[in-house]
């Protein structure tokens, strides 16, 4: 197994934290366990990688590489070997920092929309209350003809008038509650467009956070989130998300080896035409969970890919099960255009629901 790089197997960078190593192991164990269709040998290797990289002493020894050769007892054959990096057929560069998105904002077809002012919505609006008031006025009009009404018509008319007044009162109270909720939401959210904070130690998370803020976060109704948990989870399963009207995109950032990546119709990840075991994504489960949490909201997932060394990386953004793999430039153009379709208004009920999933925004019980 000398040609298997533990970092590549777990899909993490060489400077990954212990929490990132644990998270990657837990996600891969779900699909590589023999009970889930994996092989016993592959799972043992995955477990060995996790046990090595999660233990600080063993990890330092692993990073130093193989120990020097033991000197031969024969003086003529005595040799020593200076410890160095562990040989590997994987050539990722831990010191390499991938470039961010370089698309000129003014080249985006939807960029002109960023000049508009956002608007918070939510509630029944004015129409139901106004309609009820008009209905009551119409029923009051026959009051001038009460003297010419028969007793039966008068009783029916008074019954209709009482029912209309009761309905108008209910709608009026609902309207006032909605207006109070809207004013509270304006006070709470109108001045904020970003919630949570990206992982400061994860380079590609910082790059993606900057991309979201500079581009799609400028749309008038957009709200950007960092460090969300999947509904029912207590972990920050989703690094980023953007809500715009009735559109929500969940975003992961990955630093993977150069090559061509795509998803098949089952959602399996491929690299250069072969199944990719060096990384994974949790977005399939996250997209399904948020679609259940937010019925009526169009939820998508996007895995933004960055190369782990200075070489070409490409991706086919065709979605599978609501998730796409794509480069930063593709995300800005395609997902930005999709979010721009519904960017004028943000529903404060949806906004509050998504914000509640941001771990750093939660208040202890």
C-alpha cells in the first residue's frame, strides 16, 4: 500500500485539522463499509488512514516518511538514508494556493440587477384585508332600503353582514400580525446579508466565501450563510449557502487533484473516466433534507472544485440528484444567473428558517 496517500484517500489537505480528518472519515465510512457495498480491504485501509492522521504522534511520523535504512553489518555495504517526504504517486502540492474567481463582474449578464434595492416579504399582504373591507361596504349599502325589505330578506341580509364583519375582523388581525412580523424582520435582517463565518484555516473555504460575497451576494435579495448544519444534525455539514427569493443553493469547496470530474446519473463521482475514491460530497443528503424542510423552495447543491497543485482541472456541471460539480467561474455564471431569476424579494420566513441552521448563529437553550 506504499503508493496510497492517506491524505488523498480521505480527500483532505495535508494541513487539515483533526476535525476535518474525522469528518472526512465518517462520510467515507458510510459508503466504503462492507455492509454498504465496499470491500473489507478498502475499509481497513480507510480505517488505518484515519487512525494514523487522527493521532498527532503517528501523523508526525507518517509525514516524516519512511525511517532511514538500517546499516548493514558489513562495513563495505554500510549505507544511510536521510529521512525525507514519503514517496507517493500523488503529486499534490501542500503549499499551492489555487487562484480565486477571475470573472469581471461587469461581464455577467445579471450584474445590472445588483443596483436594485432588496425587499423583505412574507404574509398575506394588503389584498385580503382590503377585499374584506370592500365586501362589508357592499353589504352595508342595502341599509338605506331596510324599510322596503321583507322580514325574511332582512334576516338573511343581517346574517351575511355579521359573517362579513367577522371575516373582515379576522383578516384585519392577520394583516396586523403579518405587518408586525415584517417590521420585526426588517429590523432584524434588512441590514445584514451574511450570517456565520467561513473556516479561517481552510484555504478553499475562504476562496469560496470571497466569491459568494463579491458576486452572487451582491444580488439585491441574496443572503449568504456559512457553517450550516443539515436539518437534524449538530455538525456544520454545509460550508456555505446562498438564499435568493425562492432559490437556495448549498455549496461545498473541494481541493482535489487536477483532472476532469463529473457525476453520473446515480450521483457517483468520476475522475478522468474512473470512479473517484479520493473525495466525497455530503450535498446529496443535504439537498434532500432542505427540500423537505422548505417545501416550495428550489434547492440545489454545488461542489466548487479547486486544483491541489498547479495543473488543469475541469468539470462537467451537469446536475445529478440536484447536485453539480463545477469550477468557480462556472458557478458564478450559471448559479448566479439562476439566483438572479428570483432576486427582488426575500421571504423572511424562509430566511429565518435557513438562518436557524447556521451553527454560529444559534443561541444556547
